């Protein structure tokens, strides 16, 4: 099995984001199995067709990283039963064709979706909405081995490391590597 390049997209810019912690936990677990980069998309502007051409540099940089990756892993919080606006904005940019000859960068890309929350629903509703958009964009979303991680604070130590439920996190990571292999 070759080592894959996976881009992690965290749906929160909060420095102490639980979903960032989850992404970092998975990055550490996969360190011998995949190159895992957490995408910085903080400079991507609000989508606006008036600034689409020429494409803003931050958008071009993000598109190139997505295009070069073997797979994408989304980590979404749930705000008001939906995924965050920053993720929707990013998806709006990524959904646009790069040129007449090059389609949008998510088409046929293997995708995994996870989420962690201090609440009781485990981001399941937000994930369903996000998966719906990703399916519309013709991404290849892994639908089995979903990770909806509720009551997160009960699963963390005093410094914010995830210490309970790691077997579920590791199982999803292992399943995603297999999914990438099947869909590359």
C-alpha cells in the first residue's frame, strides 16, 4: 500500500476547536500510513462572482492543494443543525470549474466526514447536510464507518487530548485508507 496525501479541512477557525483536536489526533494516528496536512483556508474570501476572475490567490492555493491530494477529510462542528458557514463558503469556491477544460477539484475525490461536539447529537445532522453537498459535487464520500462524536469533553483529559473513544477514531481512519485504495 502506498502512502496517500490527505488534506484535512476543519470547519472551525477557533484555535482550541474540538474538531481541530480530532484532526490532529487522526494526523498523529496516520503518521506512518499517510501524509496528512490540515488545510489553512483562513484567507479565502467570501465567494463572490465579481472577484472570481482572476481567481484570488488564496483560492488558487487551496484548489491546488485539494487537486494534488489523494483524498480529503472534513471535520465539521454543528451549528444550529448545519455545518459552519466557513465550510459552505469554501465549498462554493471549490465547486467552481478551474477552467473550461478543468472541472471543480472535488469531482471523484475520496472524502471522509467526521465531527466532534460537546453536545449530544455528535454532529450527525451537520454531517448529513455536508454529505448532501459533497454528493451533489460528485465527490466519492465514504458512507460507512461514520464518526459522530458526542459529549466530547467527557472523552478528553485536562489539557484537551482525546483519550476515550480512540478505537472508533482509529477504525474510521483505517477504513478511510482502504476506501482511498478502492477509489484512487
